């Protein structure tokens, strides 16, 4: 896609979300969702906002043309997605989960679903959800109780309770397509804890006629209630009770990059959806951080307090804007240098996962899969910190509801928790993604980073950063070796997974900064937009001077091992 | 005070706050404060809870006996304070600020105030506040607009608007004693930005007759509104409009340890109050973290998911409690090892500041003053992280209002912001406390830590920790030297103050862990309560293996200097 076309699409999208969606964000948080008579009502204005989204087509930017989408590259879809969740994350989530469910359905659905259901979801008339968690079980699917039983007529009936279902019900669309994990009982009619008995089912809220696609009556999906949460209050988080609901088994997913998982083949579709949703969660996190930064930087320029430590930097007024103070700048640079590297990384990972060249696909998508838990967990950890840094800079004013940032702090706290809590992402990285394919993906990733580091050495202003980046890959490599050591204690991986994931996140962002820095210096030499490029260089420098060095401390901590965590008997905590 | 007496007091206090106050915490957050017809109404149950507090005397544990207090040591008062804010921080704040204002009044008040006002506050019939912030000015008092003008009859009238006044109004007490900073205009009737024109005034909500102490009519203190905040919703944060209110100037404070401040002598009382409130804020932060930990540890023991990585640690059920997983233990140990060291440190600082021995007082209180911003800022940073770690461990369940932790996260966010945002604490440490007295306080502090490190070397199980502690003081000393270098850029101190404060916080907690560890090993050798002592040793080990090593990375970062923060022009942020 041509650069100018891309710019035009993004500018139009930004305009739409700023004008139509952003005004819904604060009021939607105040009002929250309502639950009356077994149905969810979203906050005032959401219906109109959602309808406007679908009418303008911003919900289907990268859906394929044959389903009614615009068929633009996934990277553009993700970039537009950032605008939507930055403007109003709670409302954006209904569309994002619909798009994820729809993508899964395109890979796993029967022909009649592709004909009748997929287009309705792409158009935005119907929505989608992902139903996994149960009251007593989240990550550990062995404990799942929801069951699907095949009937003598060949149909399936599904029963069980699912919780924390985002968009489990709403008043935005005429139907909801639930993708539900359930166990198939054995011949004795009992369910087991064997993961291979789990399959993914499509369960419509209202029955759909497979032949005509016509909507029928309701389908035994009872909305039992909604959660009262810390934030993201415009997004209905539902408890759904499936009561002998008509269900349709989905096929295996053919998505690349899923080969290394140790799980039931029947869950492949759900895993693909989860992985895509994890990337999406990283983008949501980033979008919240970015909006919070906007508040912070305005405040820092406008609020007057104290005088610059150097006389020559003083404005001459009674006090200077607080952006003159180094600790305020520290908070700003910490936010923005993360945000811009993270944005680049998320889009780069999207491109890696969608590599069109057959010859490169396996290698690139494996690197993308390796980095997916990092995007989810590192971004959500840092975004929450970032929104809190925005609040910190505003002092007591940041704590007041009217000033906008406290909602972003509350909203963004969920990103560390949903789509697999960040602890699970760390384990995914260390226990699955590192050893997959004999460790090829991490080696390939480090090689790419080192190529960039090497390139950086050629530019005077990038040399030191290139050396730092090079040393940081050594630190990661030494940890990879430590994890792979066959003499490792069985608890060591889990005890160090969080720190290791953070290291990879910092280095991956450093990789992006080095690439942006190289682009900036090489363009500065050819006289590009000097202001823009100098700004990029300053942010790059901050990341390498203040963030990347933490990698070396974390590397030492990774290698302390888990004994200090495990020796205390559980009852003494 | 004898150990058994102390234990008895603390047990009774714990019982009271757990039974009477803790049940008010959640409902008070849901309901919040009301503002009707110019007056604040606190949440249901607060009036009865406050009355019960005052009746039982838990509001005046360490107030002097001559004012009606119990006269117990300040350390006991602080420890009881932790229970109160752990049980219901919003309600506790009304009592805490009253106690702080009262302590200030005892040092700065006229005889009639000591006779009539102090005892009413000690008894809890009247409350107190601290009025400093104005809409356009927080830290930078030069910008203050509130003015107090002496009248021909010798009285003073005070006018201006103050915001963010905790407990600025309520329905708990029959009167409120406001301590208000105001400027005294020059002969031309105009106020200047000269700090020496600022004085501290007592402004009662209802007029008090100086001769009889009888309550009169209202005194031109108009409650203009309350804030809608992220948390601490049961605490009324008021905007107060002083309209020619009758005001009484207070005298200079004679509090020790205040000698090094560069401020108006007229503000000494306010500074003393702020310093005490900063220590109190650190304790509040700690108390929230502690309560959140209670939720987290219960959840970790009860929630079943996955199986222990080692077969021998499995329970044999369908799944094990999540406390068997190393990353869950990491989150627990990170919380509890901070909490227990922080509690020890806060009480130790309290004791240092209240040193009764004349010969030791100057030295010890200077160390206490040095550590006060650290207790405020490091504790509040870490407590917020700690409450978030508790939430993280609970996954999506932590984000749901009913489960208790999300309120603690919202409530505890304020501690980083009020009583001087943490950035201001960092500057206080680096710009005031470090150079004060030629740097004697930091040298004395490091010497105490090194004595402990030396002692630790004598015990086999403490030797490595003692060495780590010793190296950590070197890291601090090198940063102190870096700050003191006369060739420093004017921005360097501000650019590194946050990291330096964090270093001192980690090392000070390490000091406490070393002392607790030494006590534990020496008692283990004499066969003490082995379980309790082994637990202490495990927490001590965690702190030295996983937290203290960060000091070395921070030390490097401190010394990177501020160039990477200051080079970017303000308009490019």
C-alpha cells in the first residue's frame, strides 16, 4: 500500500474516532453498563457510536474483501484499532472481539457459517465473543466443566457457566456469536480432565438457520449478570449460562505458527484467537498509555510551578511551566519513548505474523509468535506504569475524575489481567516459545537485533547505542542458556519468567529505537524534517541510556534461581 | 514500655479496628461523601465509627496526658495508626490529620488555644486540617494568593481559596480547626512572592471564644465543593473559600530537626506538620499494602490451578493451590518482604525523630529527617506496586469490585500524590537533606547500616547478605559524591533524584532486614520460635537476593546525568 494512501486512511480514521468516539469515553465510564431483565444495556451514546463505526467501515479495515471487508493489510487494521481503543477502549472492545472471533471463524467455520455468519459479523450487524473462563477455572483448562453433547439427530447441545465474557451481551447488534470451549463427555457420559476432549463450538445467542441464514428464536444462552469492575465500565463483562444451547463444532485451525503448542488439537482455533487477542491487548494498552501521555504533556506545558534550575531557561514569568524540571521530563520521556517503540514493535510483529512470502513465512511467524506474549505482557505492564506516570506528573489533579487520567489508569489495569494474566505470558515465553523448534525463534530474533546493532555502529551518533544493544543481546543469550541448562531446578523457569520477559521487551523496544535512530540519522544526513528526526534521536537516546541498562540487572536476577522463592513453606506466607 | 503492655495495647487496638472499622471500608467507598447545601455528609456508619474511636481513646494513644491523651510513646501511636488506616483509610484520615494539626498546635499555639482547643481536638470533639494548596499552586508557595490582614482591633481576617483539603468539612465533629498558610500583605496592601511573608494561621470553622472556649457562630469558611476522586472516597476532599474569616497567627515551631530548611520562619509549624504527615502517609501506604497482601495470600492458598512443577509438591487433587507456583510466590514475597521491612523502618524513623536522650537527639533526628521523604515516597511507590501485585495474583478476579483489592489499589494511589508528590520528596532528599549539615546525616546513616552489615558477617547464614548490604552502601556513597561534585550540571540533581531515593529506600529496608535477620539467627541458635524465625530468614533472603541488587543498576543510572532529559526542546515533547 502506498505511503500516501496509508496516511490518508489513518488521518480519516483519526478524525472519526476523535470526533465521534472520544466524547463517549468519559460519560460511558460514569454511567457504566446496565443489567435489567436479563439483558445488557450499554452506556448512552454507545449504540449510535457503534452504528457510526460500522457505517463508516472502520470495523472491517483489514477483513477480506470477499466477506465485505476493505481488504487492507492487517498492519493498517491494527493501526486503526489503536485509534479506536485510544478514543474509547470500552466501546472498541466490542468491535475488536468481533473481529477476532470472525477471523477465527473464517479459519475454522463450516461453509454455511462462512456464507451467513461471517459477512454479518464483518458488517457489524452481529458481534462475537470468546468464552473460556469458568468460575473455578481460568488458565487451567483441565478443570473445565462446560460440556457439549452430540444428539441422536447429529446436533450438539452445550451446557455450562462461563464468566468474564467481554461483550457477552449488549444492545449494539442483533445477534452475538459466541465461540465457546467445552468438553465432549466420554462414552460413560462423564467429562475428564483430558485436554484432548476439549473442542471449540459456535453458539449463537439467537439461532441462525444454516440454509437461509435467517435469525430464529433465542438459544438457551442466559445472561446471568455483569461484573462491577475497577474500570472499562462501558464494556459489559458477563456471566453466561449455557442451558442446552444449540452448538456447532468448529474445525481445526490452519493458522501458521501454532505448531509448537502442547495442547489439544481441538483448541487450535481458540489458541489462534487468543494469540491475536494478545497482540490486540498490547495495542490497547499502548493506546491508553498514548492518550494518558497527551494529558500529561499538555499539563506539563501549561502548569506553572517553580523556576528552571538554570537562569537562561527561565521564562521570566512568576513561575515556569513544569516541563522545565528534569524529574517532570523524566516522567514524560519514560512514557513517550516506550509508546513510540511499542507502537513500532506491535506493528512489526503484526507484519511478521502476516508474512506473505512463503519462503520466509515459517521463520518470521515464529519470531512473531515468540514476541506475542512480550507484546501482551510487557506492553500492559509498561502502559499501566505509563498512565500512572501521567497521573504522577499532575499531582493531586491527576487523582480527580474530571481530569481524564484516572479513568485511563483504571481502564488500563485490565490489560495485565485479561487474555491470560501476565504471569501466564511469562510462562508461555519461557516454557513454550523458547524451546520451540529447538530454540530457533529466539536465535533468529537475536540475530535480527544484532544486525541492527551492527548497522548502528556505522553512524557516529548511534555508535554507543549500537554497542549497548549488542551487549543486551548477550545478556538475553546468557539467560536463554541458563533456562536451557538441563541441571535447572524445575521451579527456576517460573521463578525467572517475569524478569526474562521484561528483558526481552526492553531489548525489542531497543531494537525498534535503533532502527528508528538509524533512519533518523541517515535522513538527517540527507536533510529530512530536522525537528521530527532530532526528536526521534532524543527519545532513542533516552531509551538506551535509562532503560536498556536495566537489562543487565534483570539478567543477574533471572539467574539467581527460584530457591529464594520456594524454600518458605506455603503455610508461612 | 514493657513488651507485654505493648502487646496488649496492640491486640486491643487490632480487635477494635477489625471489628468496628473494617466493615465500614467497602460500603464507604461505594457510597462516597455527599455535598448538600454547603455541608459534607460522610458515608453511613462513619459517624458511629468515629464516635466509637474517640470513646475507646484510640485517637489519642500518644497524645500527652496533660491534654487528655494516653501519653504512650509515639511509636505505639504510629503502630495503632497502621491498624486504623488498614481497616478504613478514608475514615482514619480524619483522625490522623486531627492528630497532626493538634501536635502542631501544641508547639505553636497561644495559651488560650492550648487550654481550650487542644483538649477538644485530643478528645475528638473537634477535628483539624492543614490548608496549603490553592487552585493554581501546590508546591510553589511563592504563587500563593490567600492573604491575612491585621485589623485595627488587633484581630486578623483571612481570605482566599484552598483546594484538596482532606476533611475540610464533615459531619463527625462539632467544629473544625483549620491551619492555614496565608501571606501577609506589605504596607502597600499587596502580596508579594516573598516566602518570608507567609505565616501559619488558625482559622476555626465555628468561632471559639478565647476566654471561655465556648463555641460561637460560623466563621466565613465556606465549603465550595468536594472532589470526585479515583479512590479514598469516604474522605471528603474539599474546596474551602475563606471569606474574611477570623484568623489567629501561630508562633514559630520549636520542633527539632527543622533547622536545615530554606524557608520562611513563618512556615515552620506547617513544615513540621508536613513532615509528620509524610511519615504518616508512608504508614498509610504500608497499611494498604498489608491489607492487600492479606487478600492475596488467602487467594493464593485457596485458588486451585495447575500442578506443582515438582511431583513431590503436588497435593494429589485435580489441581494445586496456586501458591505452589514460583511466579505466584514471587508476587507474594515481593509484597511481604517490603511490608515487614517498611513497618520496621517507619517505626524506627519514628523513634529516631523522637529520641529522648538530649545528647543523641540532634544526630538521630537528623537521620530521621533524612529518611522521612524516603518513607513517604519509597513506601508509597512500593505500596501501590504491592497492592497491584496482590491484584495481579488474583487475575481477573482482582479487577472485580467485590473482591476488595481493587479499592485498595485506587485508594493507595493517592499516597504518591498527596503531602507533596513523590517528585518533591526526591528533591527534598537530594537538594535539602543530603547537603544539610555538610552531609553529616547521610554519613551517619550509612555508618549505622555498615555497622549492621559488619555484625551480619559474624553469622554464617547472614554473611552473604551482610556483604551485599556493605556493597550497597558503597553504591549510595558514590552517588552522594556524584551529587556533591561542584562540576555537576544544574539539572543533574533533579534528573536523578527519583532513582536515588529508591536506592536509599531499598538499602534502608535492607538494613532492617539485616537487623531482623541477625535477631532471627541469634535466637535460632538459642532455640526461639523456630517457625517465626525461619520465616523472617526467608523474607530477608528474598530482599537481599532479588531487591538489593537493583541498587547497583540504579546507581549507574543516577550517574548518567540529566543531558538525555534536557536536550529535547519543550515544544517537541
